[in-house]
């Protein structure tokens, strides 16, 4: 066989493997058995209650069959026993502002947005995130595909609640009918959540909420043209990011218009959580049952704080993304001190708001949001979020509840989010005690999803250097089947042309990373 023949044969083999998939990727598992006994462990159950020491859990059929004091729980004959002395078992994290794409800020142009569903799915799971909601998408079809592959066991990853394409304003005048049609279309394709975005106007937001609610689905929002109290009155279920982006707090807000983000942030940063306007917002959100998703890690990435950037990010990225990342990192390092101080002040206000919101009885949830300039990434950003919730004043147990049970309850996933008998065995086993030192949440030894224990190091190592690499499996989405994909590849080989993949730019600069805060600079001058 000549060189070209061998190349075609290799391509056929590769595409066949890709098309068929690998059932239950055993190479990533480290603890599997029909019955597993986790003994002598500390348990943080996700309810906010204090940890329980020296517990034994029996895992069978993907669920927790028994839990109780070690010695009082009967260990079934033949069970695989794992002694967890000195370790802690927690519920798998439920990430509520996650993406299966990664964004890097670029100077003078739109952000570089790259769809990375397979890689990020593994990074989430490696960090102990066993359920995610994709709060926005750059590749709706790709998100649906990966969610299905995970559900069937063809690849490892968290259970995915798939959010439809961003809901933005359509046309110069409000178009509620078109927004409603967009919701219906995405729901028909498999979307289970929706995200209202910055330009969506009041009538359009109302149409989106009513249409989703008729199908038993929920709507969250990164809002701007509509403020938080107005959205709550319209029936929105969830608001992303917290108080610092609430345009209703801005004195220059006009109905159905999204003001300059820098003007909003510059004015909001002068406020205190005790101010009447913020207290009214807290009361309205709590009274109407509107949840808030905390994304402290992405805000922190703008503050210039030491040691906030995960040092693993450059190693995880494909070579084509490393240069843009390093350039963005340098711009952050070179940014002016007043800009960093402004973001530090905004972060402090957001922390105070979230603490007050929880104290008032509000449902706070957590996520990483791997956007901004590129300083946060799937998985490790979720762990950092927990550390920041504790820094904000929540107890470790309360922070863990925010990141587990609160999100699971919101998603109506009542078999996960907490550790109890007959609940799904979605668990994290960590070395140490996160209730004494929340940073121990990073010491993940095993991640258990539906009773299968995964090796976090193997998951992470499998994507090292590949986040953002060109994915030639996209060829298989065009033809009706894999055979047509092979024919296209052969044709491409003959004419020496390969398909290029482009990130989909779905919005411009939501964090105003080029000019924060304009209002504050005007004051200083």
C-alpha cells in the first residue's frame, strides 16, 4: 500500500472510531464495582448542616443505598471497600453558569470565542462538577450532541441542562412574537433552559418567559435593557451575576435601553448594600422567588489580585490559543491601578449583596462563566467560586449548599445535589476537610457520577494541550452519515485543503474590559 493509501486507511479508521464513539470510557475510571462501601469518611451532605464524621456510605446501582455511622451500617458481602479516613465526601457540584465554550479578549477586535464541549465536559467532571447548566451557547448543536453522548455513556462529563441560543432583541422595535418563536424552536430541538441577554426588551422578555413557562421550562438573564425588579415582576426565574450589573440602579436608565456598562458600573460602585435601592431589589427578588447566580470568580479575574489565575490554563490550551491568552494576561497585568481598584470595589459590593441576599432567604446558586478576558476556565473556576463565597462571609457548609443543593433544586433534579439514601451517587471525594479549610475542595481524589468513580487526573491529562484545538469531527455534522464524511475528507486530502473552524462571536464586550469605569475616570479628572 502506498503512502496515500495508508493515509486514507488511517483516516477511515479514525472517522469510524469517531462516528461510533467509545462506550463507557474505562480509561478514565478509578473506582467501579456493583457495590462500593466508602468507610470512615467525613460527610458534608449539601443541606448546610454541619459535617458528620466517621460515616459509611453504600453505593449500589448508581445510588446511595445506605448511609450512617461506621460500624452501624452493614457492608454487603462482596462490596468493594474504600477506607476514606482523613477524607471528605461532598455532593457533586451543580454549576449553574457554565459554558461549553471558552472566550479570550483581544485588543481592538471581538473576543475570540471557541467551542470546546468535549474538553470542558471533562474539566468540569475532573473538578467535581457533576451537573451543569449551560447558561448560553456558542454552538447549540454541539452542546446538544455532547449532552447526548454523556447521557449514553459515550464520553465522560457532567449531566447537562442545555440552554438554548441567547435571546436578544430582534429588530428596532420590540418583536415578542419572534422571540416566542425562537423559544419554541429551541425547545423543540432539546433546550431545557433559556437565557435572556442584554438587548432584550420588556415585551420580548415577557414573551420569552410566558412561552418557556407554558412548556415547564425556565428563563434566566444577563440583563441590561431590563432591570432586575422589572424582570422579577415579569416572572423571570433567575438572574445572572448579581447586583453590580443591575441597570435599574443607574440614574440615567431609560426604558428598554441598555446604557453604557461603564457608566452603570461607575455609579453602582459608589453604593452600599444597605442603600434603599439595593434593599428594595433584594426584597423583590426574595418575595418573587427569583434565584441569583453568583459568578464571583470571573469578576475577581479583573481585580489584579495575586494568585487568582489558574496556572494550569496555558498548559490546557491548544497552541493556537496560548498566544492570545498570554497577550490578554499581559494586558490585565499592565492595566491601570485605578481600574483594578474599581473592580476590587465592585467585587466587594457583590460579595456583600450575595451575603445579604442569602440572609434574607434568597436562593443563591453558583457558576464559573468562563468568559471575560480568559482568566477563568471550566472546573477550577467552579472551585474558586466556592472559596470566594466563603470569603464573602458564608460558612463553608452554606457555600457548599449554594454550589450543590440550591442549583439541583432549581433544576428540579431532586435526586442529586445532596447526600442521602436513594439519592443518585454523584459525589466528590477530597483529601482534607473543606469545612475547616475551603481550599481543600481542590484536593479532588475521586469524582463519582451515578456510582462510577472517575480519576480527575486522567480526565484533566486527556485534554492537556487540546482546549481549542481544531476538531475535524465537525465534518461529520454536514453529511447525512459518516460515509459522506469520509468522502469529504478524501476529497480534501486530494486537493490539500482542510476545513477551518471559526468561533461564533455572539456578543461584544459584556464586561467592558476596554474602558472600566468611564464614570469614575470622569470624576477623577
